[in-house]
């Protein structure tokens, strides 16, 4: 994962935070369920979400708004987006579809990782220097 963005850059975008009865300005996950979304793509997205860098921890676990299971107590990030730890559960188990722009972001990031030039010389040199 990259280093978090500096304050001079645009702020990280929040993703997967849900409205409450007191604050209905955020989406309701039930409104984003797409039963036709292929499980293989949901798994791919959930894997990405589960591998975010921890950006913060909170006291007490959140509960899924759809099935009430315990859903984590941390926020995760990839340096561009920030989401609650339980977002992968919504995607994988309930088919909550995330914005197309975010799915494209995942695809571009994974393609860039696959295209990285690999250099084993540092590892060969430093592995024996421990």
C-alpha cells in the first residue's frame, strides 16, 4: 500500500459509510444491493477491501445494517479511499455494489502492481546481512 496522501493532495474519499436514523445524508446499504452482481467480481472487490491499510481503530465493533453480524472496528485505506473494515462483508455477503469509479480504481491499481519491474538484487544482498 502507498503512503497516505499528504494534506496538500485531495482528501481521501469515504466509501461504505452508512446513514443513521439521526443522519440520513449517507446511503442505506439496502438501496445498493445488486442480486445480479457476479460472485467472482464481488470476491475480487472484497479481497481488495480486506487488504487495506489500517487508518484508525474504534472502541466497539460496528454491526451490519442488513444482518446485524459483528462487522469490525477499524477503518481501512489504500491512500485514495477510506472505508470501514466491514465493507467487504456488505459486498461479498449481501451484494452491495460499489460505484463503478471505485471498481475502475481497483482494476488500475492491481494492473499497476502486476506491471512493476522486479529487482531481487537488494534482497539477495541484504538477506544475509541480518
